[in-house]
């Protein structure tokens, strides 16, 4: 179901439509939150917080093309707020890289699962070494699939900046991965 008819049903108070709306966007919201926090539990909490905010502001949700970027902006802002609060209170413990990416498919062999976990860890570490703007552009463009104009609006920077930063960010990420032994 397209966002506009679904959104109209949600706004009319249809509980099943709200469930369908959440299901439609929860993976994107959780994924973006996870990339910011690197903690599954924090990402789940943030996703829940984002959907509460959306529900409380249904009248503000844009129709069609603006819906996903608006939701991702809410998610990004919630993540930034969460990270700011976290800097004020450092975590009690750090998860190891193995714990961060222990999301194995049951169809994988143990060796494949290990190689996949190592690859994800290396990509995650390389992403963390990028500047904040470059990391956000990679996450929004390559992982979330947003267009250049949507990213520019979300980050409040010119489209030209997104274009040039996107190229530089991908090159920088590739160089960091090559230096870590993942050159392809």
C-alpha cells in the first residue's frame, strides 16, 4: 500500500493501518538508528521513540515523496539527541565487535558467518573513521537509498555539497577498507 492512502487511514484512526505503517518503515528507522548507535537495544528504543513522535504528529507527516525523508530526519535527530545524552553519561561497558554483528543467517556455515561478521566489523570501523558528514551521506545515500536532493534537505546543505561529499566519502571509505585488507 502506498504511503498516502495508508497515511490517510492512519490519520483517520485506523489501528491496523498504523500497524502497517510501522511495519513499512520500522526496518529503515531501526537500520539508521543502529548505524548511529551500534547498539541493537538502543536502536530499538530509538525506533520506538521515533514512532511515538510520528504518531503524536501525524498531521505533520508529509504525503508521498516527502514521507520517508521526513521519517529519517526524525530518526536522525533522535539519534543525535541520544548520542549527545550519551556523551554526558558514558556507557558502563563496550560491546566487542563480535557482539555488535552477531546477526547470522541460519543458512550460513560457521565459516561464512565468521567471514560476514568480520566484513561487517571492518565496514563499521571504517565508517566510524569518516567525518560525521561523510558518514551520514554514505548511510543516507548508499544504505537508506535517498536521493541527493533528499539528503541535501535532510542535512541542510547544498545539493552540490552532497554530490562532491558523496564521491569523496565513497573514495575515503574504499581507501580505509583497502588499508584494512578488504580491497576488492
